[in-house]
């Protein structure tokens, strides 16, 4: 009888064992495949979440900057030196891996340098202030001091008070400097026709032209009045009413604003009057030739009137008049802002 495994009584047991081993191996492979698949899927899900929060770059940076733990290897001794084994220190406890802190979802504060933002530049309004008189006269042989002579009450008062008389040119220079200081504090650019007495011949028309040269936005000429009638008093504001010479309509509105402001500050003992120089019968050279800028001339008081003269000497009145003029300017002609 030929030998056959089928005739071997132990073959059936052998076959069953092999089949069981094969089934166990298949099951093990299946579990490994499932485990690997699950890990990959979980990792993919984590990456998707991190990408959604824009945190992947920061985690990668943190990971790359973290010093990896030293491997359990020996350092090769230098050539020619006896090899010294590096002692291996084993931890007594397992050190858990540090848990990374969650990265807050904040917008970056660094501005994009490629985005060019407009530059806001403030160009301060330029005011040309003219303290009346104070230059050599037209002939160039004497100083034009304006109103003031031994018969004027202001002349007598100042001579008695200071030991030397003062003239219109002195008083308006003091007042104009106060106006300048207030305007500059408010951010305006101020150009003055004079800062003291000017011992050179500068015709009035040329002073007006200098306002154009200074690229001024408006002109204010400050004076004090006089009259044969000593009862005349109060402030008056003049504008050029000839459109061939200046912005007559705008100058009129500006003059009205100045007059209202003077009254509001109590700097005139009666309501201030507004005149076009043509209707007043005067030809005010300072308001001629100023071009396309608003121009006014303010006669702040009468130096021939006793009460006005007393006020002109008072610093309190000077401050009130200066504030009134400045208030009219800053209300009507605000600082200019330009976006470049």
C-alpha cells in the first residue's frame, strides 16, 4: 500500500493546526492594516484642523526649534586618545513629552509692506499780519509812526505813564504780536510785514504784494484810528469792495466775522462797523494789490478818544482784541488737510 497523508492518522490534526495558524496570521495582518489606516486618517484629520486655524507653520517652527532628546550613543574618542566610555544615565521615571500650548487665533500685527497707505499732510493756513505804519515814509526821510502827536490823548497818557510817548505804530505792533502768538499756538503759519520799526522805505503797495509772495491765505492789517472829533470811538473793519483788486465778496464776509467777534469779546464799547473802502470814501492801499486772498483792515479803536485810549493801554483790552481777531480767523479759515 502506497503511503499517503490521507492514510496518516495524524494528518488531520496537522491540517487543522496549519489552518488555525493561517487564520491567525490573516487576522493579525488585518488588524495591523486597520490600525495603520486609523493612524493615517487621524493624522490627516489633525492636519486639516490645524490648517483651518492657520497654525501649521507655527507648530512646525516650534517643533524645529525644540532640541531633540540625546540618543543613547557613545561619543567617539579623538584619534590617538584612549577611548573613555560615556556613562549612561537612565531616568528613574519616564518623562512625559511636553504638551504644546494651544496657539491663539490672532491676526498678525505686522502690516503688509506692499500696501502703500496715503500720507496725510497738514498744510497750515498762512496768515499775513501787517502792524500798520512803522516804516520810513514815502520820501524816505522820516519814520511813519501813524496816529499820535502831542494833542492826542493817547500820546499824553503814555508819556505820563512810561516817560515817553507812544504812537499808533507802537500800539498796533504790541497787539499784532499777541495775535501772532495765538495763531501759532493754534497751528497757523504767520508772516508779519514787520517785527519792529523798519528803517527803510517799503511802499504800502509793496507790503501788500509781499502777502502774495508769502503764499498767504489771507491778510489782516491792524491799525488804530484818530479823528478831529474826540467823541468818535469804537472799532471799524474795512474791506476792499472793488473786485478788480481783491476777493471783495469773501473779504466782506470776513470783515463781518471780525466785527461780530470783536463785539462778542467786548473789545469795542459800541457795535463795530463794517465798511467797504470805496463807500467809506477812503482808498486803503494795504487792501489793494493783494490778489485773490481775503483782506481786511481793522481800526481797533480811536486814540483820540479818552476811553478808547485808556483801553488801548490796558493789557486786558489788548488780550480781548487779539482773541477776537484770532477767533474770527480760526472759525472761518480752518487748517487745511491734504492727502498725498
